[in-house]
């Protein structure tokens, strides 16, 4: 198909229509168009990604932050302060524009050498696509960037066709059209990018989680309700109120918009993620029970909730840990350490029962480590530090051993003594080992009978309810309860204090009938 593009093979090139790279780069008009295309590429990426790590500029900025010479970083921090950060961002934007401009320049030149209409546009789209994709791993923003580049190249090439005779010469027309397009794409990018991706507004602590489909959360909670035993006075599988334990009298107030978390220490790549990096990923909903190592044997510091978040694994893999241990650190300066293995099932939770995390439970983001004592489920999480040797933990420095798996327990929290019948009930929890049965003795541990037990939730790390009804023996007696783990292991009888490694033994109570 013959083409009327300037410089196509049909028309011998004139001095005004350069065809070689050298000629193109010395052609100020083409350079301008390429620069506008560069701007449109960055703006296109921003339109789709907003101010997130999916924006092509973010990894460039991170690259600068880690590769700037020490003295420059020190200068930026100590002298420039916030300005240093802005300069780094502006430089990163400049590099991004440069990358797309180069792609456009090469594409325009190549397009002029090929005898096909629109080749320049196609080339520019294809050349602009891989870099943002390789930098961010995000497809849509990369495609939007390429579209921005292609649009500028295309519009300016059409406007520059010699057949449009007007007062202005084709090259000027092409530059003005390129500029106008770049401005248009930038305005659009600014508007779209600022607008959080549909429904992704950042809600405050304990507010409705707007980023997830409420029907999904509803379905999971309904599922839990259906699996629950309905016993008057006994909490369901999902706790109606969730205990709170932390070292603070005033909880840290962390702004989700400014929250970020790093994976540092013995890693191949330092990873930094922000709130939107989590929201942008497909949310998972998981039930997890937490239990505090410092509670009483039949205490109230064991509760279950539906948590929304993402697996920590993906980010961990990106960091490529080079050590066997991790230390989780938080905005309240709390820290706990444990073997890396345990973190592989770890969950970065930002939602709780359909709401954002309440402030007291770690808003905006906390860790959940299935099957482990509460203390390593670090709230207000800010950092995961990988280490070759086990670092210390806040509680371990104070003599506790609460970083391991929870002990199995069956609690007795419900007691209704009728003239004819007695009803007892509670919750049992064995971490990821799972509870398969609860046994009750009404004669101080001589004989045992299986209690009625609730259904299970699909996530292993959850408590179950139990209830047991028996004829009132008409005399004072001792009720003992014990859990059976999924593999048949009977909960150990041995009584241990909470300090240092958690309460153990069978719960018992005396009932005056
Ligand atoms: N940042 C931070 N995270 C923390 C704590 C803390 O003091 N600070 N306490 C831990 C302890 S001891 C427990 S038992 C659990 C309790 O979680 P909850 O308050 O959401 O029930 O949080 C853990 N995470
Ligand atoms: Mo705890």
C-alpha cells in the first residue's frame, strides 16, 4: 500500500525528511516529537498505575535511591531533606521520559525506512512496551505507556503529512500536534492516575473495606456462621469481640497512604511496598485464630476473625532471602524474630471481618503467622528483616519463649446448669495441627465422652466450638475438657504456667449441681 508519510520509500527523501538516525537526531522537530512522546509514555503509565510501584517511574526512583553515591544520599537527607526526595523523583521522571523518547526516536526513524503506512506508530508502541513492563512487571501500565508514545508519534505523523496544505509547514504542524497530544495525555494521566483505581479509596482504621467485594466477605462470614454451633451464651466461630494485646498504652496511628513496608537485611533485593501494592493484588480472605502466650489457661485472649490480605510469599521471593531467620518490626518499635520457614505461610492482612484493620489490631497492615502464638503476629508492620542468625525479640529479651507454634487447648467458657440437664461448652484450638474432636469428662478425668463440635472452617488455623449436654448428676462434680488434634494426638495433660512458653494442660471446673 502506497503511503504518503513523509520519508516513505515512495517519495525520495528530501533534506527536510531525514531517514537515517544521524539525520533524525539532528532534526530538532523529530527530537521534539520524540520528547513529547516520552512525556506521554510516562503520563500514560501514570494514568493506569497512579502513584504506585506499577508506575514506570517508581522503580527508577528506587534504583536511584539505592545507587546514588553515599555522599549524595547523605547530602540529600541532611541538607535537602524532602527536597532531596523530590529531586530524586524528578530525576526518575526525566529518565522515564528519556527512555520513551529514545524508543520514539528509533521508531520514527525506522518507520520512515519502511514502506508501510503507520509503521512508525507500530514500532513506537512495540519499542515502548518492554521497558516499563520489565521495570514494573505490570502489564496494563506498560500498555498505557506504549499507547501514550504511539499516540504522540501517530498524531504528529498524520499532522505532518505534506498533503495537508496550510499556512504552517508540515514539520511545525507535526511538532504542534505532538505537543498537543502529549499535553492531552498528561492531563488525562494526571486525572486518571490521581483517581484511585475504581473503588480503591483508602479507608481509615476500622472502616468498611471498600476494595473488596463485600459479597465475598459476606459469603465467608455466612459460611462461618453456618458452621457454628448456636449455643446461647457461647461465641460463634468468629469472635464477637477480639482481644487486644500490645506494648502500647496508645496505639500508633499509621496513615495508610504513607505506609510502606520494607524487606531488608540478608536479601538479594531490598523490597519496598506500600498499601496500594497490597490492595492492587487479588485479595484473599482467611480465617485465623490468635492466642496470646501470656494468657491464662482458660483465659479470654484467644479469638478468631476473617482476615483479608495477601500472602507475604510473593514479596519475599522478590527479595530472595539469604538467611534462615526474620525479624518483624513495627511502627511502635515492637519486634519479634522467628525462623523464615514460618513466614512462608505468612499473610499480610489489611482487613478484618470486612473492615479495614481497627487501629488496635494494627491498621493499616499486620502480619499473621498461622499456628503461632500471637506475639509474632506483628501489628503496624513496617519491616521484615532477614538475618542469618536469629535476632532477638521484644518478649524473648524479657524471658518469654512465645515465637513458636501454639499449644493445643480446649476452653470451657459456657456453663448452664439446669435441674435436669447441664450444658457446657467452649472453643478448642490447636493451631495448624487442627482440632478433630473435643472430649469431656464429668468425673474428674476418669471417663471421657466426645462433645458435639462445630464444623470446620476451610482455613486450618482456626478454633472450633464444642458443646456437651449431660444429665445433672445432682452432686458436685468436676468437668474436665481436652482437645484431640487432627492426627489423633490427645492434648497433653501437663499443666504449665503461661510464663515462659504458654499455658498448657486440661481445663477443668467444679460444678455445683
Ligand atoms: N506492633 C505490635 N504488634 C504486636 C504486639 C505489640 O505489642 N506490638 N503484641 C503482640 C501480641 S503479644 C499479641 S498476643 C498479638 C495480639 O493481637 P491482637 O491485639 O490483634 O489480638 O499481637 C502481637 N503483635
Ligand atoms: Mo501476646
